[in-house]
C-alpha cells in the first residue's frame, strides 16, 4: 500500500470514496443527502477549501486501485473570538474503502495528514465525526484524538 499526494487522474477514485463515506453517514442520519447527488459539488468545494487553507489531498492505493483518501487543511484559524487565536490543522475527510478497513490504511493516511499539519507549523489537528459513528470515534481515539468540543442536537418536531 502506498500513500501519496493526489493527482488529477485520482478524481474518479476519490469521488467513489466520498460517495461511500457520505452514504455511511446517511445511514446514520437520513437528512444527509445521497453521496452521488452531491459528490461533484462537494469535491469542488473541497478543492476551494484546500486553496484557501493550505490544504492537501492524499490518497492510498494498492495494486493501482485507490482505496482511500484524506483531505487536510493546514492553515485554519478559529472563527470566533472566544476560541482564542491558536491556528490549527483540520482533517476535512478521511475514508477507506470498506473492503480495506482494519488493515492500517486509515492510520497511514492519518499519519500523512499529521505530517502535513506539522509542516504547516501546526501543533493541533482537529476533525469532526458523526456522534453515531462509533467505529470512526474509536479509530480516532486510538490515534490519540480527544474531545475538543461536543455539539448536541435535539429534535423539536416530528
């Protein structure tokens, strides 16, 4: 397995990975749109965010097949005065194709994201994960992530 920087020819594989990730999250919350319906717009927005915030996209491949990717923004700053002013890096997405999970692919992608964050001079790396996505929460906890802020939601009407 190899982890390397994204090239344009990787776009179809990244798109497929994004759709898989989106649909896993959709299974947790039906309000989330189907991956295929938003993939192109989402990836365009990701490209834009990477340009604004020193972002990079890294892919994992095995035997010529793209099996996962991570996007990391290297130059984020808090957007509210009550958060302080310490810049941080942010993992926008990390996904591994289901058939390759549990083989160290996610760990390798996360190490590459951490290396980019460090190269950008950041001491902190943040990310968000859906509350109901326990496998992802466990993965990030094993990688040393702790809760920074917890966002809660309450349904008001059926």
